[in-house]
C-alpha cells in the first residue's frame, strides 16, 4: 500500500474541510449527491467517449498502482542476473534452461529462453526492446486517460453549476427550493476542480512515474541478458547494472 498517496489525500481533504469550518461554514453543504453524480458520471462518460475499450479498461486496471505500487526489486534482479552470468561462464548457456520454468516474469523468461537458444546479444536486445515498447505504449495511453479526466472534470463541474442555476431560476417563486439549487450549483464546481487537482491529475502523474520506473527496470534486464550473451565478467555486469539503481 502506497501510504504517501493516502496521506496526501487525507491532508488535502482535511485542509479543505478544516478551512470550511474555520470560516464558519457547515460541512454538510459540501456533501451534495446530485453534484457528485453530475461530475463523476459526466467525467466518466467523457473519457469513455475518447478512449478505446482496451485502453479504458487498462486505465482502470493500472489505476490501483497509485495505491499499491507494483515494485520491481532491482537489487533482486541484479543478483539473479549476476548469478546466471557466473553459471553461464562456467557451464555454458544451456545450464540456464533449468531455471526457465520457475521464472514468473514473462519478459525475463523470454529473455532467458533467447539466451538458452543461443541468440546473439544484438538479437536479444532487438526482440526485448520491441516487447518493452509494446508494454510501455498502451500504459502511457492508459495514464493519459486519467490525465484527460482531469481536463474534463472542471468543465463538467461548470455544467453542474449551470444546471443548478437553471433549477434556481425555475423556482424563484418558491424560496424554500432556492438554497438546494444554489448549493448544487457551487458544489458541482468545487467537485469538478477538486477531482481534477486532488485525484485525477496526481494519479495520472504517479502512473507515469511508475511506468518510467518499470521501463527502466526492463532496460536493465535487457542490458544484463545482453552482457551474459556477450560472455562479460559477472562482476562487471553487476557494477554496470548497479548504475540503474543509483539513478
């Protein structure tokens, strides 16, 4: 669980609610179901219109990364690659074949299989870089779905404000109904801006950072496997891959 995400949301919401109380306002005025429905479903519909089904579902899937970071253990990967490099120098590439069934990561598994099959470092790099690009591009598009939601949300909030004011204008002869309409009008705008700047945009940026990190770790694996294919010294491979962690 990414505690920083949760802490950030708690701090932001606490600041908003606390300022409302300090100004003498009533917290209940900020909880308007109608305003929430307008902003949430309006934004959801907008991003669904702009996205393909596959990208939209991927955006929902990786959204959990903002709260549960899919960490890749760089140190563990380096240790494993270094051990394989040592074994390959002593007993040959075929000695790595016994480890293939136990490799959980499909990307790494494919790379080791290419090693065992006797492909050159250039061929291994060529194949795996295509895989990296095929993995990375859809997830960048999925992260942009969250970014797009941050763009639509404030505008949908304005639509909610206009609808609330229209409701007010229709009930000028009934003063008892004016308060609810005005509340929806202004709270919808608050929801639109708050969703965009406290949730959608931060989630989009966090997802981009995670995608960059995972792409970098995949690049480290490619370098490690290519070095093994070239028969480089295991200690040299370890030092070289360590640079990825230092970054």
